[in-house]
C-alpha cells in the first residue's frame, strides 16, 4: 500500500479507516480544503456535527457528536471494543466511526500503513485484534496480529490487617471472624500463584482483550 502520493498544492488527502456498525472496515481518503477536513468527516460519518476521541498519541477516533440522540442509535461494537482496549470503558460508541492520525498540535493526518493494517485486521476479528500493539506485535509474531482465546486460572492469596476497637467481652475463639472480617478495609497485598493457561480451540469474539507486556 503506497501512502506517499502527490496532490496539487491546494488539494490534500489524508488516509483514514472507516468502520460501520456492521464492523465493515473501509480505507477512505479524507480530502482537506482550506478549512481542513471537517467537510470530509461529515461526509464519511454522515452527520452534521462530529467529535474526536483521543485513543493514543497519533490515533484518533472520530464520531457523530449527535449519534446518541438519534431515534434508534446503533452501537458500533467494533469501535467500542477498540476504545475499551485503550482504557475508554465508560460508554459505548454508536454509528459509523472514522480513525485517523494526528500530530502533536492535534492536526489530522494520514494513518501509517501499520495503523491501517491493524485497524482493518481488528475489524475483521470483531474488534479484538490488538491494534495498539503494532508494529511491536507484528514483529514478535512474524507479521500476524490475530488474537486467540485462552482460559487463565490462578489462585490469589491476599493479606489483610486492621486495627480496631472491640467490646470488652470480645473472644476471638468464639466470634465468627470469617464472615465479619469482610466488613473491614484492611487490604495489604495479594499474591497470585498456581497460574495455568489453556488455549481454546474456538475463538471467542466476546472475550475481554488481554495483552500484557
């Protein structure tokens, strides 16, 4: 994919990725004019007003600012999962979205080839391929960024301590401490051990994304 094309001085196009509510990803060229790419975003999103969600440095998600207030807002599950993979978990995103890049001043720019490939691949797998890990993840896995589903089991042993005032007739041998201690906020730390990982045969698109370093 060649993103280094030349245009007339007053015509600039920025490469972006549009993902609709069905999870279909399309590479689009946003044509900028003297006022920027606002008109192009309105056309791509089919909206009057738009807003931006900053996912990470150099990666923005543009949305219909009035999408939640339509008669039948439809959740964009792929976009919502991508946003959640960046820690934005407090709301679903509706309607078509457009992903683009930006510089330190917030000016919209073209996505890199790696970003385009990651977003398209992510959409193909329902929003669970780890787009934010490229190119590091692509290099580690020989160019593949497809997630797989595993079940992880572990045992947690937590340590608690609390200084409290008790009645004069308090008898630790007779008191039901096992249940009563749940009311105390005395957390000190936790150890996790006996960790086992089982690879599942089938891919589960509804599973949470987990990408430890």
